[in-house]
């Protein structure tokens, strides 16, 4: 039936949406669905690797500093290690004061720290841990290894404070960086989850993609797809002036009120008292749908024998009653049943109760061929 087809289509659509989830979570911009010429991923330039933290886990940029959490760290342990106020550090990063931290998670410091010597390992060699490389690199002590230094060159990562509705993809697109670089610089989880008020460091993009307007391509190789305007800046807000007078209201149609009344000499009675909300269409709707409140008694349309009691794909009961003259009536949309297969029923006897769907589906069949039920109703 048509309702079964719609359920199958909905399940297929849900499976297709789940299939779009990748290793970095669901791409809210849906760019991963259309690879190739329609992708805007190449427009985001690759950023340089994030600088390694010092022995305290601090990275110093020209205008601010960040702390990189270690395995098992909390807001309190990071604050104690750096000598800053834990409540202020938590508030600055929109986190609870007792929030646990994941290894590699980045916290923007509310104040600038002074230089601090690195803890020396045996043999006078300092150990600097990079949580993203997942390995330890040993180097000879030097001013750069023991004292936080500003980042070289003009590269000074931008700070971005997350607002409601933003995703990792929308932030990356706003600053023209890849979402992978944004995740690596901030230690984001694999789900790419952001929180309102979270402070992100936005890496400085590297080599930008060439302007499609000035790129000359070889014959037969195709032309680059221009960057869509929506990927660069939001569309301007527009105010639509309403019309002086509203248009006429659309007419409503009540199929139950406008249908032609059946003749008084019909063979069967209505299984429930209600309006016909969907009429018979051969091959599309092999019966009629009658509005019915949940719990309403569904009655046999005529005297006969219960030939079958089964269920559809959703577990909804289906009752088939065989009548004289090679006629059968079919009832679906029921909840509880009052009859079983082989029972003899009289016209008007209760077969069960209407379900919560709001209607009962009723069919009349001549043998196995469906016919218009309204021609048999009185």
C-alpha cells in the first residue's frame, strides 16, 4: 500500500543521511556529498602545523597565550601548573570549574604568563611533548626550548568565540581554513562538537587557492568552479514589504462532505462512523480511508467468516472477512482485535478498535480484484 511505500522511503532517506557521516562527524555543510568540481574544500588553504608547547604546555603567540591539556588534566590541574586562577580560566573558556579535559584540548589563557624554565631531564636534555604527533621529541636546551617565544613572522592566529548555531565547518569556512587544521590546532574531538562561548584559535592559512577568474586551463581539462558567494560572506539581509491587501484564502476540500451519497440498497454498512478522507483509486489506493478516533469500535460491514488475521510491515493488524457472492472485506488501521480466524461475524459486530493513526482503511474485493467500496455501502 502507499503508506508502506512512504515508510520504506523514510527509512532509506535516514540510512542515506547516516552514510554521510565520516571520521570527523557529520558534515553540516553537506559538501562531502558532492565531490569533484562541486566541492569547495580546495578553496580552504592548508595551514602550517601548530607550534609545539613548552614544558608547561604553553604556546605563546604575539598577542596571547594558550595552554595544551595533557592526558588526565582538569581545569584545576592546568591552573595549578601555570599559577593562574582556576575559576577565571574556566570562565574565560566557557567551561565548568571542575570540567575534565581531553589530551590536546586547547585553553586560551586569560592573562599573559612570564617566562619559566623547562624541567630538565637526566643528561641536561629537555623533553617537549607534542600531543598531536603522539610522540616525544628530545632537543638540546636552548632559549627557545626553555622560554616561551612569540611566533615567528607575522602569523598570529585569530581568536574566535563560538556563538549559537555555529559548527566547526562554518567557522573553518568563515576564515578560509580547512576543518582538519581547525580541529588539529584546537584539539577538537572526532565528533567536531563545539560549545557556545568556546574560544578557538584559527590558524593562518597557507597558500591560497588560485582565483578561478584568472586561471588558464589546458584545452579539454575543464574550468575551475567559481567559489560560491555564500562560502565567503553571508547574504545581505533584505526586508520584504508586504502587499497592501492579503490574497484570497485557498479553498478547502472535504471529500467526506462532497462525495455522492451511496444508494440505500448497498450490500454493506460503514465499518466506522466518519468522513471518507481518501477515496478509492484503482492501483493507488485499493480502498477508502475513513476518519476514526483511536479506540472507536470497528464493525464488520456485513455477515461473514473471518478468513484471515495478519499484520502489515509495521505490526498493525489486518482483518479479512469472506462474504457470500465471492466478496471479501478488508480492515486495516486497527489496534486491539475482538475476533480470530474462523469466527463467524454478523453485520455490525465489533472486529476491534481503531488505532492511533486517525483513520481506518477499508477495502472490498471481488475475488482478489479490488472494487470501489462506496458502490457497496448503504
